[in-house]
C-alpha cells in the first residue's frame, strides 16, 4: 500500500506546488497529530490553512497478482476528496475511510484521498475555486479517471467540477446507489433501486450543443423549421425528464402493488398474534450473521458493505415454545441518501411495525457511537424511534473491550456478542424472550385429550404457566391473546366460591 508522509519529506514538483497553497484561503488537509481535534472551523490560524495534504492509508492494497491484473483491466482508478466542516479531524478521516470502503465495494481502485478544511462547502465547486486547480494537478499525477466527493453534490457543483477536472465526478449518493444496483436481487429490490436512481438523475440531467436545442415541427430546412415550427418546442432535456417522470410513475405503481403483498403478510402475522423482531443496524455490522446464528436462516454473509439488500423473515421459537419472527433489513450508513430511504420505505416499515428492534453495532469499528447515531437518524425518519430497542454489539471476538465501555455505560440495554463464535448469543436469546410482548388474558382450562390442537396453539401463541395431565383431560393455566381466548372459552374451568 502506498503511504505518504504528513509533511511530504519526499515531494514531487506537483506536490511542491500543492504545498505552496494559493490565495483562495481554502485548504485541503489530512491527519495532523499536532492539530487540536476539537478545534472548530472558526478563526483558523495561518499555519492551519496549508495546501493539500493526503490522508494516510487511502490507497487500495492489492496482494494477489491475479487481482492486480483484473483491477488494471476493469476497475476505475479513483481519487477521494472530502470537506471537513465540523467535528474533529478523526471524524473527518473516518468518513473518508468509509467512503474508501464504499468505493472498493463498487469495484474501484482507490489511489488516494484528501480532505479540505472549510467552514462550509463551496456552493460552486464544493472545495473552492482555488483548490480545483490543485486537485486537477493531483488527478493528472496519479492517473485517476474518477473523483468521488464525500458528500452530496448539487447539480451545479457536479457540472463545474467535471468541466474543470476533465474527469468523471460522482458524489457519495451516486456511489451508494451504484452499490445498491449491483446487489439488488429481488424484483422489489431492483425496482426500489431504479426508482432511487431515477429520482437522483432527474435533477442532474445535462446536455451539450444540439442536445439543448428546441425540437421544431414542419418539413422545411435542415432543422425542421418552417410553417408549424415557429413556436418554441420541447428541448431534449425536457424530453428526457418527461420520460424519467413516466418511468418513475410506473415504478411507484409496481412498488405499491408489492407493498400490498408485504402488508398482507404483516397483517396475517398480527392476526395470529405472532410477535416480530426486526434486525437493523449499520452496514457490515453482522446483521445477517446474527440472523443465521439465531434462526439458521442461511442468508448470504459476506464481508462487504450492503452485501444483502432484500429483507429476510424467518420464524423461530422461544424456550417455552412461543413462535415469533426475525426480519433482517437493509443496512444503514452515515448520510444515507434520502432517495434510498424513500424508495425502501415499504421495506423499512418492517422495522417500524416490529415489536422489538435489535440494533446491531460493529464493535470492531473505529467509531461505533457514530454508527449508532447514524442508524437512529434513519429510524427517526421512518417513524421507528418508538420501537423498544436492544443494542447488540457484535464482533466481540475482534473488538477492543476498552472501546466498548462507553457504549455499555451509555446504553442501559446493551449486550456484547459474537455471531461468529457464538459468544453471548444465549444471553441475547433470553433478553429477547423477556422483551417480547406477553399475552394479556389469563385462562384456566381443562382440555379433552382429543383437543391436542388447542394445547399446541397455547404453546405456540401463548405463555404456559402450568400444565398437568389428569384423568379428565389436560389442565392448563396460561396467558393467551384475546383471539385465542375466545376459542378456549368452552373449556374454561368454572371457579367455585
């Protein structure tokens, strides 16, 4: 992996130019151990406004020769650029490190990454006009063919950067949408991703030259002018936008019908009073591994971001025989695009309608508290912040116990587990069973032996407190839901005074 000194002990001509800065007052900066991480962006000192300095560790490390040759042939060579506006230097670098993982998941070779410190992103070029030329020199020296911005670029910012850098520019939102498009497998998942992509694309249509001209009617002249063509026609961009709107409307109709199917399944579970547990959390935190460990679901497990997008629901039972469901949902990430949240809303409703939420956190991550905050922001957006929550800190086998202490201190309902080794899984099962909603109707029954079906239903849908086999039948004391209590009324034991 290529490494660079923070202060460029060995500088090329291009790097020397970058270190000299410019008169724009902007700066791109990497990690600096002497920089106070709590320093705000107000009142920057002169020595803090240095030119581009790279973030160490941004280069993709390739070891296998076949992988190297494959990447040389197929993969884009990208340069990452971020703007640090708030928080500490560590927060800014963690965000760029996450962008690196996203870029590699999308199939790119990351050449380098730089961060600029600004009070706010430049409205025209994101990083400021003074640094665009520096970034263009860096792109040329590295041989990059794509620049990825750690943020959502406005259409004007995207257009200006591409015009000045002369390479393709994408933002964090487009990168996440691309990963979703690669990993969607079901019909519903593909439709949701396509809807999000079209909503994103509609605001960023571009045209050059003739693509912007008016379409005119008539047959006279090369441009089709003449009689019938004197009024303003529809531009090519307007035509494209109209087609996109038509496609969006069609996808929404399809998703609405799919949502009806999902709602029917949820209503069936509610009718049978089956409690539901939803698994949510940061991408690659181990949600699918946890589902497999508890239920044996056999869901795809891969050390990659957004490896699984399609929700998976599996039934399992408590230690006393009660049936409940587990649902694995799409992973979250900081700054998750709003279009994704909207497109996947029907899927995410599984979380909002759940009786219990398992919030899975990657215990080995550099900043797990930031992961928790990012996930809770999305949960609030979909109306799931009132669902009872258990914090499940996964990957205990590789996590640093000292780093986990702040989470355990702050969160009253938190457990440390390892879906890989099974550590803490039994405690988690016990906590889940204790947290599930309990049936609220007490019954005292004497069931004939030929009604074994009702005994089975009491075990699966209710909570058995006492069970005895007598000469007259099965004597059961239990708590059940109202719909089952109605079926059991003929067998209730009459209490004598």
